[in-house]
């Protein structure tokens, strides 16, 4: 199911424009909507799932909207843990440069069995601070939303997301292989005996008689 959004192209610092995205999963309560969208890519750095959490009023008008973008390998493991009953808590930190400065995004998902709806999903968007190595630290959250989910609905979300990602990976298996294949050029390496190009093997000279001209054998590069 496709959903049209006005937002950041790709979620990483793009300008405001209409972007068509494929909806992977949707969960709705009386005043909240969680939308998980396809941002899958052959590039591992851009291979993500988009999470949009919206709070709306009694007239179904959006009051607050927060977003986060998770790395696919990380959330696949989260889904696996949810489906196998071993999940406890997971926090994901992201950030990107926006027109008004550095934005920090934090998604937290935890399970608290003492509640009737034990899964608590929280997304914070706010001002960020760049750290060494490219990480972004949340300085002050300007927008924050929390969503409670029953066990059954959390498992439905995990199953839907995991199935979708696995189907996409299967259909695009060859393209993923090509995109992740590294071509290594082996310079100065011989295929036959492993000698470096230019390394010389001298032919043994006869013990007597005039000195024969020295012959050299060069190994061909692979």
C-alpha cells in the first residue's frame, strides 16, 4: 500500500517535497498512528525502514508528528526477538543535518510485562550535537510521542516487517549481490607461481666455457 507524504526525501536532510513510499505496516489507536514505510536500498548505508508516529485530535487532524529511520539489519533482529519472546529493550540513535541545524532522533522500544499493553514505543526528535565519529547526541527533545502496543499487535508488526524485508531481499537477491560485490585488482601478482611482477629467476650458468648471455624469466601478471 502506497502512502504519499510531505517530508524529507529519504529522511536524511532532503528538501520538503511529496514522496511516495510503500507502507509496510500500520497500527492505529484512538489518537495515535504508527506508519512503517519501505526505505530499503542496495546501499547498506541507506538501507532503512521509516517510522512515523502521529498524534491526532478528535477531528483526525495531525497535532504532532515524529520520525525515525532504523537500519534494516538491526530491526530484523528486534523482530526476531519479539517473535521468539526474548525481547527486552532497544534504543536507536540517529541524526542528520537539517535546514535549521543538526537534528537528533531517538527511537526506544521496550517491553514491560506488568502492563496490559507491554510494548512501549517512543520517538524523540530534537536538537542534536555532533560527536566524534559522526554520531549525534540528543541535546533537547522538541517533539516526543509514545505509543503502547499489546503483545499480539507487537508480534503482528514484527511478523509483517520481517516478512516484507525477507521477500524484498529474496526478489532482489542478484542485484544485492552485484551491489555488494567488491572488485579487487591484484597488481604485481603472478597467477602461476605467486612471484611478484618484475621478480627475476636467473638460469644457472654453465661451469666452463664462455659465459652465456643471462636469460631472465618474467612471470605474467594475473
